[in-house]
C-alpha cells in the first residue's frame, strides 16, 4: 500500500478543473456551488479517474460522496444498459442521499440511477433494475435479495464503492458485502471509505482491493469532531424536556436534531414540543419508510425545526443547517455518540452538541468523556433571564 499526503488547503491549491474531470461534471459542480475541492476530493479524484483502487479514511461531511461520485459517473459515461457501478451503503437513508447526490452531479444527463434498500416495496426497485440502470446504490441486505432473485446482475460491474464501511461492519453487513464482492468480476475498481479502520475492514481491503492508494484525511476519526463544540449540561431526568425547551429558546440556532434512546421517549418529547408550538417531529422505527423520508425532507426544507430521533432512524442524516445536536440521553457507546454529533457541523460549518446529564448518568458520562478524549464545556441550562 502507498500513502498519499493530504494536499494543503491553501489558496494556491488546485481547483476542480485541475482534477481531470469532464466538462459536464465541472458544470454540475459549479451549479452546486462547490468552489474548491475538499481535501478528500483533491486527493481521491485523480487516482480514481486513472482506475486505481482506493482506501479513504474520511468522515461524513468531508465531501467523500463527490470524491467517489464524480469518478464513478465518468466511469459509466456512455455505458450500455446494465449495472456498471455499484455503491454499497449501510442504511437506506445514506443510499437515498448518495443517489440524490449522484443525480445532482449527473444533472442534464439521462443517466438512470437505481436506489435499492430494505423496508420498501420491491416493485419500483425491480423496475429500475429491469430498465437497465448503469448505477445502483443500495444496502447490502436488499442487494443480496435482488441478486438471489436474479433481478440484479453483477457480471458487468466494473466500479464498486463501499461507503461508510465501518458502519456496514457495525450493522452486521460484512458477510453480505463480501458475498457481493465475490459475485463481481475481479477486474473491477474498488473505492472503500470508512471513518475508522477496524481490523475487519482492513482485512476486507487487503482481500478485495488491488494495490490501493491510501488516503487519511484530517487525521481521520481522531479530529472528526474538532469543529463541533461539545457541552454537557446537568439536568435531572424529570427536567430534561424543560431543559430541552430552554435550549431551543435560548440558543442561536437553526435546525436541531435531538436523540433519545427509545421510541416512547422520542414521542413524548415531540408531543411536549408540539404543544408549545415548536415545529417538531419524531423519527423512529415505528414510522414507515415513507413517513421517515417525509420527516427528513421536512427538516431539509425547513418545514420542521426539530427532529427527535432514535439512533437507528437518524443514521446518515445529512442536513447542512442542523446547528445543534442535543442528547436527551447519552448513548451506550462512544462510537454512537460520535456518530450522533456528526449530524451537525456539516459541509465545513461549525456545530454544537449538548448532552443533558442526570445525576445517575454521571458515571456513564465520565466514562464516555474519557473514551472520547473530547473537551466538554460543562455548563448549565439557560435560565429565564438568559432566554429573555
Ligand atoms: P459528504 O461528506 O459527501 O456527505 O458531503 C457533505 C456535504 O458537503 C454535502 O452537503 C455536500 O453537498 C457538500 N460538499 C461536498 N463537496 C463540497 C465542496 N467541494 N464545496 C462545498 N460543499 C461541498
């Protein structure tokens, strides 16, 4: 393996038109308002365009979707019908986001991109595959299903992306990922992105990637939260919702994502906020896929200000104007915490993460803080005077 340093982000660093992209890709990027490539884009796009395999240690928010998406679209340009590029994502939310991003990069081209994921009916997905979509974005479980039904043909695939590989591992998809990789001809090009590099992911990389370029952006997961101000507020359990309301009233903010451990907790907090006239909605596993999409879309279009979610339902949410993440309850693991707070501070912005800690959670908080090695500002919930 070969390592490449991150190019410096100075004013004299290269622009999108130095990366070897096609004119239509440059036009799409300009239309999206991307002025300069992010470090992962600078470092990953040229080797991917040359056909190299690649391992990208990059967090969400780094611009990794364009880093693989623009080369992917160049790869399938003018291809005959049939699957040529496959993107694996851990969740349907991320599958939809990647699909949407790819469509925005391919604007003006009549390129079919099929999104396939569980928890949704098969019919439209089967139709999209039958229509010969050259690009398929999907979750491993549903892709295996479709492969086994004979609806997904992988013999023509020559470009594969594993997006958020560590998250796929965490969700138990590693066998499915390997099964899919085994079904794809060896001559394919593979790009693997992962915020962290657990040994199981390194093993997949050494088994399925061919002499990859290795990029580590921003020191990887270590610095992933530097741009997020992390605070801890003391709040007894029965005052937590009151504390949340005070935070919503007292903070200079835009959209807010609140995390609860349980569906019931989500619903209770949501009902409370709605009764106070706050545009809040719950996001949890009892909602249908369509309802969940409606909630995320409402947040994106600013119809909804506050979403109160469980971890599973909120995975992969990418809404740039989320200024605050509030942990009504801390999660069990530091990884989940990091994933939660990464929903703010997107696209180069700053973010705030506030965790409400009840006395009985203090020990757990201290454990998390030591594991996270993060700087927490310990503060208090805004008072009436602060809010006024
Ligand atoms: P990603 O890490 O791919 O999820 O991208 C995070 C966010 O950054 C998305 O909302 C992108 O639209 C945005 N983005 C990606 N590349 C750029 C860029 N070069 N300039 C500005 N914004 C970007």
